[in-house]
């Protein structure tokens, strides 16, 4: 089964999975702006109130992944909100109904329509997670924010064939070289760089990541901000 992916910027993505839409880490504001630093470079592709999703997952409680200015404007009565314990507490503080909050800690999973969504280890905050989405033949591993750690390779047991990985190498994230090392170690078919281009103080050139994949069978794929791509 094919699926559609849209990069929302930073670590944020929309996945159209048949009759369900999954959103991960939407940053649809300029909340990080602080006295001239961390000003948003990319336009906001979707207004939070216009975000159409069946489920939103936040991988950890940092402002560019769980953005209160974004989450508070979404349709809290119709959307499910998943994440580790720290994110669940924040969801409750924002007024999300408890019955709409889904626990997604490491090694927990949730069935969203025809897709299985699993939380996995990430080395960033105490309970931060990566996410593995299994939908038909696609097994997508979105690392979230993470330093490189050998424990990330344990996801290989889940046979991911698509990797979405941070490359910025700052503020608790692995470098483009380490991201390529992870892609090679997992033997994925497609590798997509993430977490760059949003703010000038925390970005990287994705071409450096693609250069590290040369000589392997891995296809490096660059997504364009706000543009939907169908993966067969």
C-alpha cells in the first residue's frame, strides 16, 4: 500500500495512511523566537486550527515538538493525542479530554486504522521516544530527537525500510555522519534527513548526509517543506 508524507518542518510530519492521518511533532508557530534568536525561517504550511489529523503524536516535551501554541488550537475533541508520560501530562494541562490521550511510551504500541504505531528508544530527554509506523509493506522509523546510541540499532529487529532521522548535530541530536551511520546499520532502503532549515542557529546541509550514503544501496530522499510526496 502506498502512503503520503508531508514534511511540516523541523521534526514535524503528516502521514496519510489510507483512511487515517497521523501527525507527528507539528511546530506550526514561531514559539521558539527569543530576543532575535531561533526565529522561524520557513513559512507555516498549515494553520493549527486547519490541521486535519486523526492522531497527533509528540515525541517529547520540547517546544519545537510539543508546541502549546500549536496543540492548543487543534480540535481537541476529535483528535487523539499520543506520547510518553511527560507529554501526556502536558496534554492534560492544555485541556485535552483524558479519553483522547493515548499512552505511547517506549515499547508501547497503538493501532490507528490499518497502521501500527510503536514508541521506541530515543536518547534525548528522560522519556523521549522515536516512532515506528508499520503500514502495509512500509515500516517507517522516525527517530525524533536523539543523540547517536547503539541502542537505536535495536529497531533493526522491527525491520524498518524507511528512516527519517535528525542530522543537525546540535542541542541533543546526532550529526549527519552519525545519521548516515544509523541508516547503514539498519540497512534501510530510503533515508530522509530531518530537523534542519527551521532556524539559522540549528541547521545543517542535507547534501552532507547524502554524500555519506554514496556507495551504499540506500536511497537518500530530500523532502520539500509543505509538499506532499507519495511513497509506493
